[in-house]
C-alpha cells in the first residue's frame, strides 16, 4: 500500500469509525496496550477490550475473543505479535469489522493482503494514539 492510501485509511478510520475492539488490551498502566486504548476512550472512542485473562479493563467489559463481542465493531486494533495478525484479520472480517489496525512494531503482509482483499481498511506499524493526537493538534 502506498503512503497516500495509508494516510487516507488513517484519516477515514479516525474520523468516521467509533467502536474499537482492542485485541491484547492490557490491565497494566504504563504499557502501550493499556495507555493507547485509555487515550482513545478519553477522546470519545468506544473501546471494547479483548483479553482472555480479564473481566474488565478501563471500566469496560473485556471479551475473551472478537466473536464474543455482542455489538458491532468498526475497527480491530491489534496489540499482539505479528504471527497472530492473519488469524486476527480473519476474525475481524468474520465479525464485520470495517478496518484492521496493527500497532507500531507489528508488521504482517499476510494480514494486509487478507484485509485488503476482503474490503477492509488497513493500517500497519502505526500507533493509533499518535496518529489521532497529531491530527488533533494540527
């Protein structure tokens, strides 16, 4: 994907989508997988934590897997190893998510190919919090 398309995807996701399932959301403050969803919640996004070892994170009910979420999800934000990204992409598509976002340091061409070929918007190796913040101050 070229830089222009990536920027368009980021812009669309941050301006048009509101419900974000965070796969790998953490209970531990100070970890990006806790602090990024906390920030996103603070600026108005609906955060749905996905973590098989937690009942609640950020005062939100946590779900063991994406398919357990009872409401519509716009974006699946991933804080898991790249080796899990393709499977998460398939699960995201199965629940009708419109976009898949792999956080900084997570690179998976397989997940990218799958997401794009299934009509999903895709962002890889970018921090959703940093992208949102940079747009809000410019």
